[in-house]
């Protein structure tokens, strides 16, 4: 176990030094030519099993370097001392204790394993609510079995944000007691992020422009982890209706019964969107629900969200009924509207990870950084 302490500035910025190379390079004509980079070829895989305290401790031990760097990054962005960070994170403990006490125990284990304080472990799972949340893009999809060549559900996304996140990221395989197993892409001590569970529930997400104002509530990162404890979308809907979310976020999901749904989860409650017989759903960074798809909210959304949505629609429709993983890899490498394309190369915000989940097979294909430049690696549950 690491002893508590600060991550040095040299170590911190050394982690992020190689993360900017691929994002800045323009794509070749075929969109698939690798470029030189100091990044590793793939995200590391960590596995944890047991009670929630044991899950957290094992997670923390394996990802200690990334966790400590994440904490230092939050502090640097907000110009907070370590004590200020602890005090601010501690304000959320009553909400965690009320809505997810078992995950509070896991965060205690995370701190023990990483050699950081309990409050710092909480901060890793609060993140945006600490007012540290770089602008994020993202293009997500879920396709019913009838749309895929193998007649099995496919879901995933490109995750777009600042490339400083890349050195903090990894794939986490969780094997909790008496709950579904989880395979998730995450970073810096977050208990879960994008991925799926052994019951076939997959969850991907997008930031949303505008909508109801933020409030003091429960951060959505622990809620995402609780979504992986569900065995159907109906269970997820029930969970989201109970959660007083701190701010708005979109979830695009599927389950093991070939159900798909998009949930624009807001501080005023979830707005559930169905595929209406289309056999697939896609989402970018603006509201689609009638209640919040307003000109005012559109003005507060990323301008490129609208053409990206149309582009992913057309790509899915072009191959619907025979879509393969290879097709999805091409869709997620698309450069229409470059640099703010589905495969994003924009300055300050780029595709940091590309994910394609096959829940029925227990496999998630993940590319580190822009998929036009990196090969997908298959991670299995």
C-alpha cells in the first residue's frame, strides 16, 4: 500500500505529456493510418473481486498512480489545497450515506489501496460537482439484435474530452459478491463509467447543453455504478427516478432482453426516449425529449452536436440489419465535419477512448484515443 502524499508536478505532467500527440494530427485520406505517439497501445486492465471494501482496496492498489494524478489534477484546476479539497468532498458524504452507503464503503477501500484520504477518494467520484468538469462531447449508440449481423445487441460510444484524461484511464473488471460482474472504462478512481454488466445492462453517456439548473444532490458517477447493479432497464428507470441528481446527463442503454432506451437524466427527473420501432438509438450533446428540446437549450449545446447526430444516424441506417463490429469501428472513425467530427480532433477536446460493447459475448472493444489512429483491443468479462 502506498503511503499518503502528494503526486509530484514532474510525475503528474509526465503522465499527460504523451496524450496530446495523436489528437493534433490530421487524419490521412483513409482515416486509418497510425501516427507516432508516446502513449501505450492499449489501456491497462485491472480486476477486483470480493466485498465492496475489498473491491475498493484492490482497485486503489492497482490504479494508485492514476488516482493520485487525478486528485492532483482536480486540485490544480481549482487551485485548491489538499485540505480545501477534503472539506469540499466531505460535504457530499451525507448524500452518499443515504443513497449508496455500500459505495461509500468501497470509496474507503479505494483510499486505503491508493494511499490517499477517504475524502480524496470521494473527490474522484464527485469530480464535476467539485466544479472540475472539462467540456465533453461524445457520440453514443445502441443497436437492437435485429440490426446486427450476429443478431446480438451492440452499444458504445466515442468519449470526447481533454486528452489529459488518457494517462489516467484504464479498464476495470469488477466481481462483486451477489451482484452482476462489471466491465467498465473509467479513470482516476471513479468506481465506474462506460461499459456493461453480466446481466447485459450496458450504459454509455453524453454531456447535455442547457436544461434545468444544477442543484446540490448526488453526483452521477456513483449512480452510474448503481446502474450496473441492475438486471434490466426497468430497474435502471426505477433507480433514476429515486436519485436527486446534481446535474444533467444523458444515458444511452440496453439490457439482456434486447431493450434499448435513452434517458435524458435531469435535476427535474428522467426523460425516457424509446426507439419507436427504428431498432436503434443514437445521441450526441443536445436534448431530444420534447420537454427540453428547446431553442434556448440548443443555443447552450455544442454546435457540432447536431451534424454529428445526423451523421451517426445515416451511418447506422446505411448498414442496418447487417451491422458488424468492424462497421461500428468505421462509423466511430468517421471524419465528416472534421475536426469536430464523430472521431474528434478538436483543439482542447478530442476522442480519448472509443468503445464498442457486445454484452451477450461479454466483450468490449476499446481503442485508446482516436480510433482512426489506434487499433481496438478486446477486453473480456
